[in-house]
């Protein structure tokens, strides 16, 4: 009976690390009226036109259109993501991320890759075998250059914001 009457004491120590978070989601209704907001909406609309005009054809016959479609869809999805981030003001809950640098890198890479894609798109348009796709491909090339201009304007705005942030008061 002595064996059963022993008491065992177990001590455990736990520690926790909590990050302060807010559960409310904001909405910046004035963002769409700012130059970056207008440019993001234009990038989404014209980018959608680029990939919809190509995807609605038999683009797989010309491999260059696969590249254009990749660039258009990839940056369209990321631009929609950034629009949601800015509208919901989610970026304010992540102050450790240098958003001006992220925006500059994103828009700079989009400008460069969209310029290459627009040139490839325009060079691949011909009246050849697929003459029934000519109008869609020509329109996609035009809108690819328009999107390139929108991303280059966004790059400039991000550069000025990044530069002013790094210079300090």
C-alpha cells in the first residue's frame, strides 16, 4: 500500500508569444480616387483584356502567345491581390514589410516583363494560317502596350514614394 500512496508531482512550464493583431478589416474608399488606385484599376481592366483576347483564340499553335498569356495572367492575379491589400488596408497591419520597396520591385518587374511580352505579342501577330485570330491578337498586342504604360506610371509613383521615404524629413 505504500507504493500506491506515493504522490508524483510533475511541473511543466509553458511560454507563449503573442503578436498583437486587430480583427477589424478597414476599407479605404478613397484609394480608388488616387493616382495609384486609378492605375491599378486600369492595369486590371487592360490586363484582363490582354489575356482574355489571347485565351479566346487557338493561341497554343504559336508558342510565343504562351509567354504573353503567362505574363498577363501572373501579373493580373498579383495586381488584384495588391488592390485587395490596399482597399482593405491590410498593409497597415504588416508594418515590418517595406511596402514602398515591394511596390517598386513589383511594378518595375511588371513593366519590364510586360514590355517584353507586348513586343513578343506584336511580333507574333500575322495574317498567316490563323487569320481568323488576327484581330484578337492585334488587339491584345495593343492592350499589352497600354498595360505596360500603366505599370511604368505605377513604377514612377512607387519610385517617388520609395525615394521620399528613404530621404527622411
